[in-house]
C-alpha cells in the first residue's frame, strides 16, 4: 500500500522547493500534481510527466477527482507520494471524491486581489479561508510552512 508523505497546496506546483526540500527524507518516490486545468491539457501534462528523470521521482498529473479515484482504487499502489495541489478548492474536490488526508501543508499561494497574507508565501481570500476552516473543523490538521526548515505555523495561529 502506498502512502501520502505530504499533501501541499502550492500554486507553482513543481519547483525547486518541492523537488529538493519536501521530497527528501521520507522515501518519496512520486510527486502527484493535482490541477484540473493541467490534467485536461495534454501538452502541459506531458511537460510535467517528462521531468520524471530529473530527480529519480515519478511525476503523475491528475484532476482532483482522478487523484481520489486512484486513492480509492489501491491507495496509490507502492508509491510514497508528495501530492501538490494548485488550489485549495481542488483539495476539497478531491476529498469529497474520496481522497483521505490527515494533514495539509499550505505553502505557496500567490497574492491576488482580495487576499491577505497569513505567512509571507501564502495569501488567501474569504473562499479559501472558509474551505480551510471547514477542513480544520472536520479534523484535518492544517499548517502553513514554506520549506521544511522554515517555521511551521499552525492553523489557529495563522487564521485569526
């Protein structure tokens, strides 16, 4: 049975912090990119998947419902996975479809209109705040952290 080593929201998806910092030390052998738009775009999907060999990690691209279906089918087989979601709303969609998460790292959400920073690398608006509150109220452990060696900020401290 596979395992989820990290579930992270990072709107940059795969980049240096994910590939060099978050995948190390847990036996991670796969990164699952979860973004509905990328999963529907064969060209972009191929770009992500073709980067497999750069760090010895398998990279797969799923929509939110596809990643939940893959979990329901066989708990990701033998993969030890970092799951990177582009959007908080896709975390909800995946969980509603059956993906089981125990904790969620929110580490990279760029500033947009009507959002506020909760840590220097995460800016959320009312919709994201409501989703995170719902996750938290239903027992999902949420924390904000850019990289493993930066300060981990728990949900209750970040959302006031």
